[in-house]
C-alpha cells in the first residue's frame, strides 16, 4: 500500500472502514489494569494533572491523542514471558481440514494473495476495566480468513476454527465467525510490517471480539467438528467474547485543577461490531443525562471520539465536581451500569460500570 492510500485510509471514519489491536505505555487511570498485563491482571494507579484555566485542555494520553493509535502506543497484553522471534523466510502457516488434508502457506505467498486488503479495526482486551486503557485502533493489512478457507476447500461440517501460535497460545471461533468476511490474518499494522510484540510476522484479527480471540505469532489453523476451548476459555473465560459497549474520559485527566468557566471534556466510546449511537454525560450523579457530541463518524468495529462542554462558571469556593459517562450502540445496547451477580463471562464484567471524571475547581 502506498503512502497516499495509507493516509487516505487513516483519514476515513465512515462505515466502510474497520480495525483491531494491543499497545504500550500511556498514563494509567485509577482502578484500571496495568497497560501491559495478562487479561486477568489488575492494578491501581492514579493519573494526576496540573492546573488548567477555563477553556484550556490538559495533555491527552498518547494512546488516545489521535484516531489511529501509533504502533508504539498501541496496548499490549501478554500471555507469557515468551515473545517469539520468528524469521519470516522460514515461517509457514499450516491449515488442516477434517479430512486430514494439510496445506502450507509461506509468508511470500500469503502477502501476494489477490484478496489482500486494508481494514480499520479497534481492539480491546477482555480485561479492560471501567475507564481502562487496554483499547487501541489501527489499520491492518491482510487477507480475509474466508478467502483462505475457501481456497483450502472446506470438507465435512466443521464446527470451529482453531488457531495456534508460536508462544503456545491457542483459541478458537465458530466457523461462521471465521467466514464472516471481516475476520482476517494480518501482516501489516499502520502501513508497516507487524512489530514483533504485535505478532510478527502474521497474527489473527477477529473484529467485534475481545483480543483473546486474535492470537499473535500465528502458526496453524485447524478445522474441527467438535467444541474446542482455548487457553483462557478452558479456565472459565467467556468463549463467545463479544465486545460490549464501553466508554471512557481521555481529557482532562482526573483530579486536574481548573478555573471556573466552560471546560471542554473529551473521550472515546466503543461497542465492537455496532457503531456508537449515543454518548451521554451526567453532571448530577446520574440523576439526569445530557448528550455529548460524537466528533468522528460512527462505524462498526471502530471506536468513536466525543466532546462535551462542562459549565463550571458558578463556583463559590474551592470544590470538586464530578461527571459520569455512558454510551449506547446502534443495536440499542446501553453500557452496563452494574456487574451481574455472577461472573459467567470472565473479566468481561469489568466493563460493567460508568467511568467518572472528577476535577478540582478553584474559587
């Protein structure tokens, strides 16, 4: 892909675009998981902020400063301490069918596939907590899984497609997910070869599913006719892993000191396969809600950015002020306010809850 075409795709935020991923260091908010962690890991850490005048903006965390996340700031999760170092010249992908057939694809043959395309996909970790940072957006170049499996020839009645990786991670998705036209194998991220820590030379991207379904360092694909539970799924994590509506504040940072006035507030919202339909802000501890302005074109599989002006003009003394945030998608799903009494879907339930932003208003 040429630079002009890459820049054109980076500018698009319409429903014709898609994206997915994992990333690096950025300021961490209180109560959210560490930025490099296994999906089960959690930690606390406060993000501070200096003073700002009314109408000014604080520094946006680098991960959320642009619609396309730079590779160096894309979130990263780790399954183990092993980060494979793979020579793409000797790498090959094994595809096995129910009938025992095996086909091997070299890297060179994969990247020349006539169905290769560029697709924007936002990726989110299943362990992303309330107001968490384990979410990023990128443009991936690769080939739809459906094209590869059709080339291979599907015999019998497979139930699931199993992915295995060089770090021994494994997971699976139903055949209909693999064949949906959106799921893909990617070898480029934002116009360059996949970085090693993002799965070089080839990784899986399953849009609309949490990142646990998109293994890095892919080595084999197998069609099976029975249920298959991967590494996390066999430990009780949700096997469906459908992304639920999520939103967070990105600017200003929590506990920033502000002067009385109109304060611009920004953030993001994401709902997996469904476009974001509404973002709402409460200034009175969830008694009433007001619409925020969605500033990017809502699209499936891609996050949306939003903006809201908070009127803090009348403050008689130094005090704190708090906002709450929620979103809903085009299918009518609203962000969950509270976690269910049981935890049937692993840490997906960490997405239950509304992010809050507290600022210190100087008198």
